C-alpha cells in the first residue's frame, strides 16, 4: 500500500494578499518608530490600517486599487455597522491619510484617496474651566503639618503650579528631565505630540515652588534619575496616574467639589491667558497646537463666560423671577381711568 505523506498546507490566497499588504504597513510604521513617534500612535495606526487591509482583501483589492468610493464604504461600515464614534473614525482617517502620503511618496500608489475626504465632525464640548478663585484655593492651601506629607506637598505644588503656569499636558510634565528646566531664564523645554519641542515660560510662583521642591528631590534621588518629578519612595520618574491621584488629593484636602484633573489646569491656563491677552496665536504656540482651530475652542469658552455675565447683569437680558417686580412697577399707583 502506498503511504501518503502529509504535506504542509499553503495559506489561502487571501491570507497571502493580506500579508503582502501589511508588509507595506510595517515598513511605514518602522520609519515612524525611527522618527520617535509615540508607541501609542504607532499602535493606533497599525490597528486602523490592519482593519482597512482586511476590508480591501475581502473585496480582492490592493492599496493601489483603493479609491474614494471604497473609502466611503469603509467609513460607512465603521460608523453604521461597527458603531464607532465619529471622533474614532476621524483618527482612522488620519492614519489612512498619512499612510497614503507615504505610499505616494515612495511611488507605490498614484493618488491618496483620503487626501480631501471629510466626514461631518461632532460638535466638540467646551472644556471645563475652573475660576481663578478656585485655583487660588487649590494652590494657596497651607502645607500639611506632618513633615513627610509636607515634603510630598512641596512636590505636588510644584507640579500643579507648572501645569497651570505653562499649560503642559500631564504626559509632558512627567517626561520632563531636570535638564529641561532653566531656572535662570524661567523657561522649560517641553517635548509634545509628534516629538515636537517647544520652549515655554515658567511663572514666578511656579519657579518658587520648584526651587522649594528641588531640596526634597535631592534627598529622594536614586540611581542618578534624570526626571524632574520623582517618587519619594522609589526615587524614580512619576507616572501620569500618580499625578492625577495627587491632584485629586490636594483638591479634596481643601474641600473642592469640582473634579480637578491635570488637563483642567491646562484648560485654565489657555482660557485665562487668552481672556487677558486676546492673542490666539501666542496661546497656540504655548500650548503646542499644530492647528489653530484646536486653540480656537478657548475663544468659545471665553465668549460663554461673557454671555453668562451679560445674562446676569443686563436688565433686559434674562427673564426675572415672576415674584420680583421692577422699581418702576412698585411705584405705580392705581389710575382713576381704571
């Protein structure tokens, strides 16, 4: 009897096609990694393009054959079938757009189907803002009596003052090294999104708080840690979660009911600065926004505040309670004509 030898089966053609398409994605993502794009960005791009590759392979299409008609079908699927939020689809479109820019640059496709493709944006909610009095309550609170807690407070105060003084993202704050801070010129060098570096001024109160904290940092320091803000126990760089928790603790200590979080201080920085200066471009630069439309949301915040002041102050702006009479009405006497 002839023995039939088992042979390793070949992968389906669709699998081969998918692997071929993903090879191009891997080449692009490798370049982004070399350019020091964040791991989060690379993973998000990879997931988005893998989903698109699956979609195209099911239709027996390649990157070269992908056009706006298929893009519309893919977007519709993500919105209507997969129930993805518009903001998430916008992020996937950004990944597709950047990937096709790279394919076009390398001569692998002829056009970028996502170049001018738009979907209706959701209205962005206005960012929450805390007023100056509440921030003063948070930042001007006395240090705890316990020496260990007082040392932690010096660090926490320095972090909060710097977040509000310079409008940093919490990720930018924890990424700061001691070498990024120039106390003599009152500036800090910040590495933001897309590995872009910007210089941001540091206010007087933040400088005072940081100088006070640096005495504690020298005691806590271990293994020549380069981070500006370090753990009291470990002597290592703080995490964003730790900063969030310490900020909530500081707020609860003085009985602040409003939800206080690091990005709120960035919102307050932008809104308060724009309110006083009116210089949108300067605020854009300080925040590190690549698109001024992102910064413009703070003009709406300021206008919302003006509207509230108007409604509360103008006698003809808002309806008064029905049981309140105007001075004119209270002085009227019954007429003989009635």
